[in-house]
C-alpha cells in the first residue's frame, strides 16, 4: 500500500538578525517547517516514515 502524503504549508524561520553574545559571531541558522497530512487509516510506522522520506517536500534541498 502506497501512502499519499499531502503538503499543506511551509514556513521558514530565519535567525539572520539574531544578536549573539559575542558581536564577532555569526551563523547561518534557520528552521524549515513542513506540514504534511497523512491518511487517517491505520498504517505502520515504517510505511509512514518511508512515505515521509520519499516525499518531494522532505528532500527539497
């Protein structure tokens, strides 16, 4: 059984303007949130994980 995940929304939180304690410090840090809907029928954890890893939104980098 192939599980169909549906991408609903994405959000990017960028810490570009974060004030570090050391003024010389700088980092490229961000959090990329992905909301995916999976079917309500009972599926196994391994099948759900495989569907997530195989989804185009999971491997978008």
